[in-house]
């Protein structure tokens, strides 16, 4: 096809006619060829567009992704900026809260540049930590003051001789000082939180009376010894209570001794005067009328009884006088071993049927004492031991008498003291109120005056020593220990006794 004019031209070879060709021409509508060419170009363009469609879509997708990523990055940046403006103050607030949780109340939050709500929260937090810091400072000051007061009270309580016990509302021990532990003979290390009844039933009985104020004297028995305590209780109406108590055993003993000395003085004065005339009259009656009576045996028995009883009363009066007018000791150097040998020898002579053994050899030492008074104390103790052995033999009969081991005396010198130990195979000591045996006119024997141990205790105290009564360790009876310091620093016992007597007199 050709344009201008628009025709269709063709040449057909005619082999039958040699080199002849047939030339055909057909005219077309004007512009048809141009329109056909445009259509062909459009088809080709469409085919090309069809072929480049994937590339265009890929480019569009890439363009969309780039735009989306830019928008996303912008949004993230804006979000992070907004979050940073909020999270940074919150982070500072969290950090400060961690410091407060760790005990640092000086932490503060900087609210500058923070949003209004966060700034308000930060200011509230800062006020809170400021208040906490002020309260902590006040609490520390109060705690230090309370600790100082507590240490002061503990120091005061540890220095006072009175026992002090604090009880909580449930009746458990909340505070106790060393004096209370010693007075109640409590050896446990941890007593706080224990029931008072487990430590001292006697005090628990007083607490159970539920009175606002209690003041009473009670006896506390520990290990065979009885102590008299003067107890005061404050706040005993269901709340916290404070118990204070003092050992008034020595004071009571001094009161009794003072009273008994006055009694002994009066008895000795009233009885001793007529004894000599009575004895002389009985002896005169015996000499003058013995030959004139019909029943001489009865007469002799009656007069001998009068003379013997007068002698017994005289010896009793002498004991009264000795107890009432106890002389002050005259200190000098003495050999305790020789003093014990002399006392044992005297006891053997006085009661030959009772065996008295000594642990030989006796230690060598020099004792500063009044030898006469200490010797008298030893003789009294050995005499009591002999009478106890005799009483046991009498109660047990002849068969048991042969088995009795008698008395064992020994001397122990150690730690700057000389201890005379006397053990017997007698009836022993009572299990209760054993310490009252050293009080005047308290005795377990039928014919005893109760002054022997009182005099011995007074002698020991005047020498700064001590008298201990216990059960025998080797034999079956009692064990008595007379403890004397080898070098006394003064009349400790006498000074204490005089102070107590002064208190009693006042």
C-alpha cells in the first residue's frame, strides 16, 4: 500500500509468459493507509506499554514505598520527640523513686521543661521527699534520744542494788536488771519474753492480784535458802507493770537479833540473880537435913535435881549473856590447823563414843583473827555435830549406832581464805527455812537454846567471813563451812551489822 494516493499495489510473476509480470493497482479511500499506519503504531505502542507495565508498577510501588517510609520516619521521629518530652521526666521521677526506696530522702526531680502534668507530679514528689526527709531526721533524733535514755536507764538499773523487772501487757518479762537475776537466782542468759511464773512463782502470785499499787514482803526459797524480799508493784491493772524488790533478809535478821539481844539481856538479868541463892540453899538443905529425913534417896534425888537444873539454867543464862554482849574481836596471828586440832581434841574428850576424824595433813597458813572467838565457833559446830550424831543413834537404835561414821573435820586453804569444814553423820538439816537456823532461838533440838549457830554466824561476820550450811557430801548428815579471810581488811561483818542495827533503831 502506498500513500498519496492511497492504493494497494501488487506485482504477480507470470512464469508461463516468460519474464512477464502482472501489475495490479486498486485505489483506496483517502487517509485509509495513514489510519492503518496509526493503528499499527498504536498497536505497537500498546504492545510496548503492555511489555513495560511491570516496570511501571514497580516504579510506582517504589515511589509509594519511599513516600510511606518518609511519612513513617517522620511520624516515628515526631512520636519519639513527644515520648522523650514525657518519658525523660518520668525516668527522672522513677530514678528518684528508686533512691527514696533505697533510703535516700534527699532525692529531688527537676521539673523544668516537663509537661504541665508531669511538672505538677514532680513538684508533689519533691514535697513528699522533703517531708519524708524532715520526718526521718526527726525520727533519728528521737531514736538517738530514746537510745541514750535507754542506755542511761540500763546503766542506772545495772548499778542499783534493788531488783527491777518490767512486764508487758501479757505478763511477759520485757526488762530485767542484773540485781533481779542475782536476787532470784536466775542463771538463764535469755529471760526476756518469758512468763514471770516460770522465773518466780512468788512474784507471779502478787502480780495476779491486779492492783494498781502493791507493797508487800514475801519469802523466796532457792536451793534450800530463804530470802525475804520487799516487793513494790506499780501499774498492776492489766497494763504494763514495773516490779522493784530489795533483799531485806539481813535487815530482818538484824531486827530479830536486836530484839532477841534485848530479851536475852533481860532474861540474863532477871534469872541469874536468884540462881546462886537457889543453888546454895539446895546444897545447905542437903548438908543440914540429909541425916534427919527418913527417905534419904528421894531427898538426895530432889536436891541433886535442883542443883543440876540450876546449873543448866546457869549455862543457859551464860549463853544469853554471851549472845547479848558479844565482845569485839581482838585480831592477832593464829594457826588455823592448831585451832582445829584443839577443837577436835576437846570434842573427842567431851563425847568419847563419837568418832571425830581429821583430814591430815592439815595445810599450813596464818590466820588474822581472834583465836578465842574462832575456837569457840569451832567448838560449837563440833558440839552440834556430836549432838546430831547422838540424836540419830538414839532414833535409829543400837544396830544403826554401830554403823554411824561420826564426824569428819577438815581445813581448806585456797583463794586467800581458810575454810573449816565439818561433816557429820547425824540427822541432817531441814529442807526448808535452813537459813533461819542461824537466827536466835531457832533450833531443831529439844533442849537447844538456838544461840549456838547465831553466835557462830556473828563471829564469822565480825571477821569478815561467812557461815554456810549444806547437806553432807561424804556422810549422811550436815555439812557446815566456816569461811575466814586470811587477811581481813577490817571488821566487815561488824560494820554491816552495826549499820543494820542503826537502821533498826531508827
